[in-house]
C-alpha cells in the first residue's frame, strides 16, 4: 500500500490545572495509590477503542484511556518490587479513580472510569469535552479563557503502513 497522504490531523490538549488521581474501592480512597495526574485529549476521530463511551458532560464519570505500557510497567516492574499483585486490563476497568482538580481558586472531585487501553498514544486520555471544560474552570492562565492555546503536539492519521513513507511525505509532500 502506498502512502496517499494525511487523512486527518488534530492537536493534543493538556490539562492546565493541578490534578491528583487515586484508586477507589467501594467509594473509599485506597491509601498508597495516589499520584499527580496529567491528562490529554485528542479529537474523537483519533480514539479507536471499541465500545468505549467517549462522551462526557458535567456530573458524569470521566472515561479514561490509559497507555497499555503503563499497565505493563506496573505489572512487570512496580508490583513485584512492592510485593503487590499484578492487575489485568479487565480488572483495572472495574476500579474507579478519584480525580481531584485544583486551580483558579477552586477545587473539585470527580470519578473516573478506565474504558480502554491504547498502544498508539502514550498519554492518559480523557474526552475533549471534559478537558476543555476543566481548563476553563480551573486554569488561571489568561490564554485558556481566551481560547488562544497553541498546540504543543499534533496527531496525524494517514494511509501509510510504513513510517518512512509518512516521513518522506511530510518532508517532500510526495
């Protein structure tokens, strides 16, 4: 298959506020499983997780897609070094996350649910609806409220099966 060029292009959006994540079990926070959290979103057309409900409105659980590599790192490195059990993807999908946001003089707590895993994007993904809303509410950066955020990363969907073909296409346009 030859490279016929770019099918779609989009930009990553990231959180511009502080966020902390912790695991929940029976609505209670599990001590020792908490971390600073970074989140990003990409346009919905780049989400390729089957059967994932990738919509969000205020009051909903936040759907989350994790890099498959995060789970591999936990299972192969972190868990054995701490005497913790390994966790399967299906088990992790049953666990809820508590997400605490802080910024612009406001704090809120949300519940997140892992809906899938990706090998393509090495970031914690949340829907654009949530991230845009949260950035507007919790960021104190002037460019957020003015919608003047320059993308720092882009995502490209192509017809190319060989990475060298897309690099040549980007460089030469052919």
